[in-house]
C-alpha cells in the first residue's frame, strides 16, 4: 500500500502540504484555499477580479474573487492585532471586494473586516478596496 491510495488520503496530504506554506491558508471549516494576504493596494472591482484570475500562488492557479457570503464566513468574533476581525492568518490592508454585484447597477459588494459590515460600492472606486483571492480545494 502506498502513502495515499485513495482520493481522500490524497486530499488530506495535499491540505497538510498547504498548511506548511505561508502564501496560502486552507480554511479547515470550508476546505477552500485562501491567499494569505490581499493584493495590498486599492483596486477597482474589475481590477480585483482580474488580479485573482491572473494569480499564481503556492503553485496554484484558478484563483477567483470570492462572493460576499464567502467573505462574510471569514469574519471572526474579535479583532486581530491589525484591527481586523478575520478567522484565519490572512493579512488585510483594507476593505475586500467580492464577486457579488452590488445593490445598484455599476456597484459591487465589499466587506469591511474592521466591523464585519458590507457595503455596495461603485465598481470604479479603488480607494479602500482590495482583492483577496480564493480557490476551491484541489481535486486529487
């Protein structure tokens, strides 16, 4: 018998490998793989989506901008040392764009991890909004 003979064993080994990398964080509650930091500067909604689609991180591709609900799942009960309420070891530098269309045409939803609140923001606004990328767990 080999080290990983079943698909489940392969997935477990892959997740353990990811936990040794500092550039990605596998969320144990969802299995999704998150970038360990946002892009670090203000971008528009379309720039955020492009950034994630173009990203290669941890040897992985197929990154995407998360939905507002996926971002909301990362909101923690209390703030970390940087003032963000986030459950995982992810470095944030501002609000985070989601892939979810906003309340009005030409807007997108963004999440403030400072208080866990959502806002429908004009898609061209790049002041506070960043790109935090996610991908589905690898199928092995």
